[in-house]
C-alpha cells in the first residue's frame, strides 16, 4: 500500500528538485531539493564551447516551489 502526501490546495511540491522560480523569469532552480547557497538554472545563459554557462540568483525568504 502506498502512502500519499497531502498538500495545500494550489500548491504542488516536486520531490527531489528545488524548482524555485527566478524572480521576473520563467526559469526554475535545477539543483536538488534542500540545497544551500544560491539557486541555479543550468540550462540557460550563454553558450561557450558547446556548454551553457547557466544562471544563478540569491535565495529569498519564504520561497516555495509554486511561486
């Protein structure tokens, strides 16, 4: 039997990934859930030698995945 998590209406948590949105953007953090330091999106930014530089932004108080 599997246990189901209950969440508040209008709020969905994605386990295993941070997924907090960058302010004024559609990008979301691609680091693991519960990481420390700044948020980071690895699939954006300038392309250098075939690799994306990524973008980062500071943590804000009271952040939630669904913001």
